[in-house]
């Protein structure tokens, strides 16, 4: 049925996104009369559904390493320029005036590593906001209550104003255990906020080495964060190249142009 519908559309290209679509269109590829490609968005144990296609798009260089170099193209996700508003986070969330405000954003799941972050900041003179909702809330609430003074933690739940939170925080922390592509990272760069990240895509492809920490390392995260907070101006300066890169490569326009280039290349082969 799917093959009949696609043939009826008389497509120039069929572009599948993620594993289920890649698997289905890969199975019927011999019945189609046009080239196909598939986009992989996250790390996969089984990449065979993607290998059935003429070309593969990976949303990070890390993901591209699972495929033959002559078959894959890296196209970063592009995002619209984040729309933010000025807000006084310390007043809004009843935070100490003298502490830097750190922000982490994402679903409350193990992959995001918020448990690592909470343990790392315990006892530091910081305020930590975590925006997001998910099944790990209970675990994170317990860890938040166990944080030693003077650390202040607020679990904000689901938010519709993430861009404003980023824009008004002092820094964004990405402690993830794994990522395919971090949208939060892209937003932080386009809002020109300093970032410290674990060794996951795409921060590990854009940030200087000093702003990347080993996945899962509580001591490394704590020590690196402490050093960076000692000189926020220098941290901001270390981000300039990444900010400029985001303005060139992490926008909707850049993603569109790069995707269209892949289409043209595919149609000309």
C-alpha cells in the first residue's frame, strides 16, 4: 500500500526520518522509481534500515561514524532564532542574589544526566534550575533535597519559556549521558550563553576541549565548573568561536540549504 501511494505521488526523492520510516521505505525501495535517503537522529544499535537507502543524513558527526563515509552526509538540525524576554530569575524563583544561576533543560530521564549534575554541584555556591518533566522527577527531587548548603535547586517542571530561561541564566550545563543532537545547545549558542557539556554530540563537535567533560564524571564536572565560575568573563570569551559557528551552521536556513544540496547531489547520481 505504501509503495503504491508513493509511486502515485511521482516523487523525485523519498526522504525517511528515523528508524521506523527508514525501515519501511527501505523494504519497498525496489518498488519505487526514485532515489531514497534517510535521516538518523540518535545513536542506533542496528543501522541496517538506513543502509538500504541511497544516501544517509546524520544530524551529528558522531552519528555519521556508524556509516560508510561515501554514503553519509552530516546536516545539523537548524532552529529558529530563539525569542526570549528579559526576566529576573533570582526574584522569580526566590534565589540568592550573590550566586550564579545555572540552567539545565530536558526530559527528566536517565539519559540527560541531571542526577550527575545535582551530585556535582552539591555544596557549591550556585543556584541550579532544571526545566523539564519526566519519570525521573522523584529521584531528582530526592537528590535536590540532599544537596548540601549553600546550593539552591529548583525543579521547574515543563516550561514554555525555555529561551527566556536560557537568555537570563548565567550559564547552561549539559550533563547528558547520551545525545543525538542537543537542541538546548543550539539555543544556548544562538542566545550567546556560556555552556559546559559532557562529551556528547554536538557540543563535542563545536566547543573547545576545556568546555567538554567526560560522560558521567561527577568530580570532573564539579572541578571544571568551579574553575569556570571563577572567571565568567573568560568563559564567555572561550565561547565566541562557538557562537559564531552557530550563527552560520545551526539555523533553519543553513539546514535547508545543506539538505537541498544533498537532494541535488542525489538526483544527479
